[in-house]
């Protein structure tokens, strides 16, 4: 199955001799691909220029793929099928065959060119993972490109998970879980090539570790642990007014003349990663480019926003040991004001 990564433009170009215009019918749906296509979601028409038409469809698809996270790693993809009808000398031709796409909440970089497909097995950039000892490790893989994931402790095999391809929208990604102290994982793709992940189990005993989960470049949920010092601050704002506290020509000096009409507060948390490998520059780049981030704190999964807007990348050559500090703002007011 081909992919459409909806945070980058997806361009469909069609060229036919004597083309005057073209129409594209989009079918955006979940469930089983092909059999549950349903009615046309969008029909787009465009006049031709030099016998060609280009459609951009990712903006239309983006409204239908809204990834959420409550602590459960549930794959959230949708299907996008399209069919093009050419108008040659203003006469409608027989519609072309359907093209089927799987939509991911991912994106490509400018340097990767148009229509980045990210056709890989491992849906994360890093092949070193830091996991808090005793926590369940999650590795996101594309089920259509992956055969199995095997965990090892040294040379001892601990767990093997076979991956099966699927035509169901909620089975395009699999978050392979392992609860234990593995030191590596080997991912075998559909053509028997392998990728080795080194797992570093961190046993932090001084600071409370925090787990951040974000939607990465590949459109998958990815975990990132912060092991060192954390600091929480609160910022408040209010609307005030001057009250009349005079009663019968006198007032009490314990009454508030300046009163608060409304008051709100928002908390921020500063996190330190601890020492990480230089390849985590790419992980932090994707974290900073992510539109949705969550933190697990006090057994709850809460939405956060990055307060930091810039991040100087570090290298072992320049900085020797690499530690990143980020500031997150909780994506809600501290006082419950949901009405």
C-alpha cells in the first residue's frame, strides 16, 4: 500500500494529450480498504494547463485523521482512495482505475522532495532506545513492511513477535511491546533485511523520570524518557475591579477593595533528558516539530505544548556529553473551567 503523509503536500499529477480538465473523486474512510469505501467524500475539478492537471489532496485528508492518545497505543490511520476522470477536448473519458493510499499523520523534509512516502519498517529515526528499568518498551513498526521483531538479552532470545500485514485501517501500525530488560531488538522487514535496536535500560534512583509521547515524523506515537532534574512552575493571570465596600458611612479594613473577578493559572514543567547519543538530535527535532505531545505524570496521560521554540543541536565533538533541557506547558488551565 502506498502512503500519504498528511502534514506534507501530496501532489497528484495527470497528463493526457488534448486534456482540457480533470476531476478527482476522493474516498476517505476507515475500516476495511476497498470494501467499506462508501460514498465520495470530495470531488475536485481543475482546468488543464499544457495538457496537465495537478491536485493537492493532503489538506482535505487532514480533517479526517485526528490522532489522540490516552496512554493506550492504538493505531490510528485512515484510507484514501481516489479515481481520476479526464476530459479530453471537453469530453469525459472512462474513469481511471482506483489508486489506494494509507494516510499517516507524518511528513517529509524539504530535502526529501515531493510526496515523501517514508516506506520503512521501523517507524522511528533512532536505533538506540533509553528505557526506564521496569517500564514496558514500545517499538512502532509498519505492519506492511515488517515480518517480525525479536528481543534479546545478550545472545539469549527473550521474545519474538510475528507481524502480519492487514487491510484494516487500525492495523497499519503495530506497537510491539516488551516488558523486561532486553538489551537489543532486531526488526526483520518483508524482504529479510534487518535493523538492530540497542536498548539501554536506565535505573534512575535520584530523580523521578518522566515519559513524553509524541507523534513523530512517521505518523507514529513515540516515547521519549527524561531521567534527570525536573522543575514545575505556575503562572497566573486575573481580572480585577474596585469594589464599593462602604456600608452606612463606614467600611471594614479587612474587606478587599481590589477584588478578583476571574483568575486562571497554567503550569509548566522543565525536563532534562540525561546523557543521550548524538542520533537523538533527530528525535528532538521531530519532538519540536510535533503537533501533539503528551506527558505521563502521576499515572495520568496529560496533553502538553512545548514552551521552548528553539533547540541548539549538540554534538559529541563540541559538547562531549549531550543532555537536552526542554520546557513544557500543560495544554489546559489549572482551574477546571470546562463548561
